């Protein structure tokens, strides 16, 4: 993204850190049995796939088409 000149690179990078932090938090809660596996699945689908990949990542896809 940085090499493609994506103007929102820094904000997008912060989103990645937030996703990783939430995943680590859920992992800890799962290991201590505070949440079950459903919480992880919900996070993957709602936050990561739909919330991030489909919405945030798709914003820079036009830049990749220009490079091909």
C-alpha cells in the first residue's frame, strides 16, 4: 500500500494494529475460557472479513489495477 501511494496508509496501518490487538485479546479470553469459539468466528467474519477486508481494503484496490 505504501509503495502504491495509498493516501490513507497510516490510518489503514492503525486499523491493522487494532485488529491484531483485538485478536490477541480474544485469544487470551478464549484460553482463559471467558469466551467460546463463537466469539472468534464472529470477530473473523464481522470485524475482519466484512469490516476490514470488504470495506477498508477495497478502497485501495483501484491503485493495484493501475500497476498491472
